């Protein structure tokens, strides 16, 4: 998919699935509590499809697919037929109204558990946590070496590269010294400390990660695959050859080799490539050619592919996946509250907020990585929706829940004037957060 259609498509899929499930929670519990549901809408605005169900509810899909709603019979919105008085929302006991409000986030939480469970059953492919440090970076100064395998972050064992990055990203929010246990290529384990307290305040996770300087270890300088019909094969290189130098310049890893090929070919396409084959040194002259593959920008190619990174697949049986899903949901919930708390107290920058543009980009990237990665993405977004909707901000489910809890304590509903004032405050807060997230998305797109 192209760079615009792909993110938009997967954003719509994500919102369509998660918002529908959230609103279905409100709908399902409202019906069980005897509330009359007038409309169940996926999307806002003019309906592009609708029908009246046997239950009398109008089901519709609207033209703006960035949300949805359930419209219930509510005396605050107009006259109610006396025959329907018992099915009106505000007429119901406060505990039933609480159940209806909580149902949306609860269904998002259920979706999170199911998505994580499916992810573990399908099998989550990931790279092994083998890293290196950018020269002169914070990680390099702390002692991270090329080829180190991360074993634990802040005392918590990690098995995959994404787990290692996620643990480090969470720690970066607090900017406190971070213990890191690694195992080097020689098999010896070392305990390092990343001095995150030296990072400047007010930056987002991406900027912190760049300053930290930990990245995936590049592949060894080995021609794992030499493609037929390309210059390297024509010159005589074979799969398994270890690349030693290009035009006399030594090669440390495959990333350095690729950069050297591009730089030297720009001067002259004829490249002197020295390799080692079964312990014997060999030299070849390879005539690189400028070519575009799969619509990518043209670049100098010789037809050599690196060795695949060590892979780790987290896969469980249906029963074991239940426990793994519960653990993943709990860990990510704690991380989410940790991030919110640090933003509220000012320890973490609000630059870490993302809006629909950021979600669309991550949705597209996750979908391109396979089903398990997209399920993980859906689980995380669904969990975020559950938590954010429970924040005590009027217009969100958490704001309504706050009203009903106050009603329980004082024994009577809040005045309509108070509730309306709260709604205006809630809308102002919500639009501020949305505007800030949108600004962050645009800033990242333009300047990063």
C-alpha cells in the first residue's frame, strides 16, 4: 500500500474494530438493564447505511469513521412517552447507570485480553535482544559493547528486542539511573548502569532513545545470499563469503559494508571487494549498478543480502496463553498509568502524546509486520482507550462515573447546571489534549 492509503486504511480498521467493541459494551449492558437504545452508530455525522432492528434500535454506519456512540432514551434530551418511562436512562438506579458507563472501558479491557491471547497463540516473532551502542553515546560510555545480549532491564528479565526497548522507554520517562544486565560475545555477564538522570528534561521518548544510543546490533559482514543476475554473482562471490574490505577500507559489519558500497560506487562503480572463503583470502572486482527495487529510490546495488538476525518466537498453547495474556495486560496497564502519572507531575514531557496521525503510522507499520504484531497493536490501543476513558474528565466515561459516584455519596443527582459546567470544562480539556497530540504528530512528521 502506498504511504498515504496504508496508514489511513489501517487507522480506519483499528478505530472501526475498537470503537464498535467499546460502544457495544454500553449497548449490551444498557439493554440488560432495561434501557431503551434509540441508536447504535459506528462513526459520526450523516448515515451512509442504516436499518431499524426488530428491537426498535436504529443501527447505522456514519460518514466520519473516527468514533461512534450509543444514543439511549434520556429525559434530559426531550419529552419521554409515559409508556417508556421505565426504560429511560436517568430513571434507572444509579448502580445500573454506573454499570452502563463502565461497560465501554470494560469491553475494551476484554478485547485487550483476547487480542493478547490470540497474539500468543499465533506466535509473536521478534528479534533477539542483541544490541550495540552508537559511538560516544550514553550507552557506549556506560559500557554497552557491540553484540551484547540484554538479559534484564531494571532487574526484569527480557527475552526479545521489543521487550528490551519497551522496558528502556518506560524507564526513560523517569530519567533515573537504569541497571542493565548484559551478556557479551565472550559469554561473560556484566551489570551496567545507564545514567538516564543526565538526560535533559522536556523531550519525548524518541529524542531520549537517540541520546541513549542503543540500537539493534548490525549483521556480521557475511554475504549470506548472493542473488543470481546481480553484479556480485557475476564477479564470483558466493553465499557464505565473509567480506573483509571494499576498495581497501576494512568492513566491521554489514551496515558498514552497505555504506561503503554506496560511497565508493558513487566515485566509481568498479569496486575491489576482498572476502574470506573457508579461511582463504580472495579478491573480486564487482561493478555496482544503480537500480530501484519495489518502487524504492534508486541506489547502488551488487546483489548481496546479510545474514538474518537471530529470531525469537513467543508462542503458547491456548491454556498457557491465558496466563501470558493476563501478565501482558497487567504489565502494560502499570506502564500506562506510570506514563500518565509522570506527565501529570511533570516528570515526563507531554511531547510523548500521539494523535490519530501517530496511531495511523504505527497501525500501518504493525500490519506490515504480520498478524501477531497487529494484534499486539490493537491490544495496546484498546487498553489505552479503556484507561483514558476512565479518567475523571467530564464528557468521557470516567467523568460520568464521577457524577454517579458523587450521587451515591450525597444521595441525589448533581444539578443539571453543575453537570453542564462540567461538560464544558471536559470538552475544553479534551480538545486541548487532542490539539496537543495532533501538534506532536505534525512536529514529528516535519522535524524528525
